[in-house]
C-alpha cells in the first residue's frame, strides 16, 4: 500500500479553527504541490480530506475528486486515520490531506514503528510505501516534498 500524507497549506489565524481559510501564500503552496502530485499520483489514488476549510481548499488545488472524512479532522488520531485509509490493506494508493500533529505522528509510527512527534511542515508531502518480501513487510519513505522546492 502507498499512503501519501499532505499537510494543508498555510492558513489564516483565527477561530473557529475548522473555518480557517488558506492565505495567499497557502494558495500558492497548494497549487505548486498539487501540480507535482498530479504528475506523480496514479489515477486510481483515493483522496481523503479533513472537513476543515483549509484542507478542502488544499485539495481543490489538485482538481481531482476527493472525499471529506470526519475522522481526519484536526482533533483526530493515528488510529482513526489508519482506519479511514484501510492501512495496510488498501490496494489503491491513498492521499490524506490533514493536520499536525497527527500527520507527523502517523509518519513516525509508519516509518519507525513507534509513536513519536514528528513535524510535517505546511504544504509538505510525505509518501510512505509498505513493501512485502515473502513473509517480511516493512515501510519506507518514497518521497518527501516541500512546495518551496518546486519551480514557479
């Protein structure tokens, strides 16, 4: 299985938290990363998005169909995200657009096997793959990409 974690782009400050929109810089981050993802994601990739405004706006930059999943909201946890993505049983790649600290905790858990507080910066993508060789399976990081590393 492939699990792609995309933290929402930069958002405005304010309350309520779930209603915060992307800033002008956030829109640029989302468009840059969306272009990179569109060239690299398989057409069969499922896209799951938190119900927060900033994650929906980030997803809209990609221009693909997506599903809003309440279990990806800012107060979510690693177990809820794994259940929503059907990790590791999904045959299709899954892109999750969500929030810190949960995405960082999920990346750490999948890569190291133990819960840790890793940071995924705004607009960044972590692409994690589960590989099976015989009866041995393991996860590895296929890519980490930041919008400021992309041209435009």
